[in-house]
C-alpha cells in the first residue's frame, strides 16, 4: 500500500476500534505500523513466539535479540537513528529441519551453551514475556519513531 492509503486504513481501523470497542488480530512484518495501531504484540521466529507484551514495553525494553534485530532494520528519517540499521547475519534455519535448541541460535549474537541444548520457553522476565536464555538488558538501543514518521490517527 502507498503511504496515503495505509494512513487512511489505519485511521479507519482506529476509529472503528474506539467507536465499537473492537479488537483486531493484525499480522504484519511492518513493525512501524504495529507501533501505530497495536496495544499488544507477539514477535515470532520460525513459528514460535519469542517475545510478547504491550507494544511500548516490547519496543522500548526489548529482551529478545531477534526482536532487537527487527527493530534495528526499520529505516528512519531521523539522521541520528540511521546508525542503528543493521543487517541480520547468519544462516536462516530450515523450518522443516529445525536445529536442536533455540531456533535463532545461528543468527544470535548472545549465543551460549544453553541455546544449543534446549529451546527457551516463553517466560515472564520483567515487564513482558520473552523466550531467551540470555535476554537483552540495558545494552541495546531503544526503538523510537520520529514524529514525522507517525501517522495521524
């Protein structure tokens, strides 16, 4: 969708949500759009939930390295945030022949012994849920969208 059509649809969805008390299940790879319309978010990798919680908490207090990589891949108009753009390296595992342990291990910068031995369960680890043996704490960059990138709702 072009930006104007997307903005119109987002505005309509938000209006209907407010007027009729609706809830939506919205599936997308566009995390910028998720930030604008969702209250809660589930981040999935190879069909498994790796992080879940309120959008603001997941985006600003990210715990899973995959979520952080997704957030770091969003282009920004703000020149101060262009340094955060990073390509995710490593081999994408086959969904049909998943590795033993964490499915994200071949692409993760925080890889440890536990990751190769068992799949981490989604557990409460602070303000929201995360499935990671070595969650990000305060060493990651926080995701922010500049006011120019926001869609008026």
